[in-house]
């Protein structure tokens, strides 16, 4: 089991220009599962993921991993909604995170080939990453994040603009990553996707955690009127 967990978040908050983006948040994440962060537009999903990942400046409270900070940083990865690619081949993009950590070129390239296969880009190794379709880019971004076997992977709406087939592929990659021991924390607008993937749900509203629980319980009997309304598809503020 990962030495990073539990992650303990106490009264954590991020602000930008006096406005609270998210918080105060109290949260404890254990080592296993897939947490889906849901909520209406502007509820703070992206801000929460950035806060947990340590790329947002914390204005109050604490985010504490069970291991030291440097190690926590090395063991986590983040996939953005619109991934930025190196203007190089698929193979080089995949090998890059390994090269950064000192893995030799031959080993990094061999690993890149293994991961290209795993994410369904085995035939695209030599193609320029910038020429990939949206779905292929997102698979590449996943491969690049997973190639270092992170203990935790944050994903911000990774399927936002994907067609059904690409989404199915991405979800399969995510499921096998979770089975292989990577803890996933992911935001989505898509309640079908949340139901398919979640083992637990964090429902955000107005920058705060409004409801939270195991996926079955949350979807079958949400605790609050707002969560019920949101799941019905009503506009919730
Ligand atoms: N850089 C910023 N400066 C000022 N306000 C911001 C900034 N980034 C986000 N916000 C505001 O903070 C709040 C939370 O935004 P955030 O992007 O975290 O929500 P979200 O739930 O991910 O939204 P969406 O579903 O639309 O992606 C929103 O009101 C948003 O307008």
C-alpha cells in the first residue's frame, strides 16, 4: 500500500484576488479507489484538484500527505483537460518523464513503447504528438502520466471533448491504472461517467464540499436536496 496515504486536508482554501476559489475544505483520502469530483460549473472542481496536487497556493489550512513533501510531489501526476504536448514524436513524449528522472535513453524508449501499446497508440510511435486527434492526445497524456507509476493521479475533466469511443478507451485505461494501484481523483461533468467509474463521490457546491460518500450511497440516496437536484439535472447554485 502507498506510503502517501492518508491525505489529510484541514480547512484548506485557495483565493485569487480576494475571491475564494475553493474552501475551506476538510477531507481525508485513503489509499484505494476512484474519487469523482462533481458539481455545477464554477463549483470549484478544478480548484480543488489543483489544491490537492499542490499547484495552487494555499491561503489557509493544510494539505498533508503521509510521506514527506518531496516524495509526495514525485509520486503524483496531473492530467489537464487540454494536455500540452512536446512538439516531438509520441515515443519521445512518453519517454520524456522517465528521461527527466534520469532513466537512460534505451530503457526510456523501451518503456515508451510498452506504454504506447497500453494506451492504444502502439501504431503511432513515430507520429508527431501535435498531429494527434483529441482522443489520441488524451491517451498520450494518460500514458505520459502513468509511465512513472504514480501513487496518485489527478485528472481534470479528461474526457470533456471526446467522442464515445475515445471515452470508452480512456475509461478502460483509468480502470486498469486503478487496478494496478494508482489512486485516481478526477473531476467530470458527465454523471454517466461518474457512475461508471466512481468508488466515492465528492459533490462540490459554491467552493465547498456539500456532500460526500461511497458512490452507491451517493447515487442511490444523496444526503442533500441540492445533490438530489443536481443528479436530476436541475440547475443548482
Ligand atoms: N484564475 C482565476 N481567477 C479568478 N477566479 C477564478 C480563477 N479560476 C477560477 N476562478 C473562479 O473560481 C470558481 C471555481 O472555479 P473552478 O474552475 O475551480 O470550478 P469548476 O467547478 O472546475 O468549474 P467548471 O465546471 O466550469 O470547469 C469559479 O467561480 C471561477 O469563476
